[in-house]
C-alpha cells in the first residue's frame, strides 16, 4: 500500500501510541492466547488486513503465518511505530497505512482474513462499517472480531466511562451487550464459525465469522 493520499490523524491515539506500544509489547498471557488462536485460523496463502492495527504488534507476529499482512490505523504515530518495527525485523510481507477502512485504495474482495481486534467498540457508524468489511473480504473470507462488551460492565464503570466519552476525554464507545456483536454480524449476512464471551477478560467477546461464498 502506498501512502500518497492526505490523511487526518487521530490525536487521541497519537498521544497514547508510545504508552500503548510499551504495554502491548510485553505479550501477556491474553496476548499469547489471542496470537495462538489467530495462527490456527490463518493459512500460509492468506492475505490479511489488520483493521485498527495500532502499533502493528499482531501484524508483525502474523508475518510468518500469512502470505501478506496489511495494517491500517487512523493514528499516524501508531503507523510510524508499526512501520519501524516491521523494518527492524526485516519483514517484507507486512505493510502499514495511516487511513480508515473506507479508503478507496483498499479494493473489494482483496482479503482472505480481516482482523478487527478491539476496534469495533470504538467505531461510530456500524451500519456502514460492517458492510464495508464484508465488501473487502473475498467470498468465503473470514472476519476475526474481538471486542469488549462495555454495556456488561458494572454500573460504576459505565458511570465513569460514558460521560468521559461524551466530552472527549476518551474515544467514542459503542455500547455492546454480550450478544450484540454476534447478532450484528449475522444481521449483515455473516455466518458465525465460533464465538466466546469472557466476563473475566474485560467483558470481551471473540468471534470468527465468514462471508458467504456467493455474494
């Protein structure tokens, strides 16, 4: 992917980028389990899009599993960190671009797998986003979702989080219940291959979904 088009970066995540990268680079047990699960579902011939790739840790770690991995993120600082890490490790099949998922340079039916890890709850217009992700997948392509279901949190956490989001202290938060991500994907024509909800891990829902083989 080239980086020829102008892009308005995300100032919130630009500020958080270095701190976030230090945290994600520690590879806790949750990260290792996520990576293991993804590797078991990705084939050596797969072209992967990491939507909301942040500092590129997952994309980098999947480089030896997939044929290509392309990462996109709204934060230019995140993309700078991701690009530097890929170069440091000599990865020629990984690329990054500071942009959003509606960028026309991302062509329909290009990807075998799209990763949407801890990003859907930050998106505002799901009525446009989910069909766009489906459009980018090849027929039979897979969408891997992991998202906190924020509406399942205790009342006191929500009492702090939602007002903070309303005034811009934290990003916009989509109010998922535990069953909502799966129902949303089914509504837009995805087949659910597997799903799991874990209230002990940030009330997190993990889903593997598939686009039909016929459009």
